[in-house]
C-alpha cells in the first residue's frame, strides 16, 4: 500500500474498505471480503 492508501475494517462483517485520501478527495479502491482471495486488490494501488 502506498502512504496515502488506508484500510478500514467493517465491524460484524468480514469486509474491509481500501481507500486513498488525496487532499479533499477520497477514492474507494476496493471493498474486499477478508477471507476470500486475500490481496487481490493490491495491484490496484
């Protein structure tokens, strides 16, 4: 992950939100299921 890319875990569900924060813009990169295909989103960053 780059230094501007962050991850937020969703409570009670096995999902995470991968997002990038650039100034006033937030871009959602992926919403991965944390138990299936780990790391599939990494080439997107």
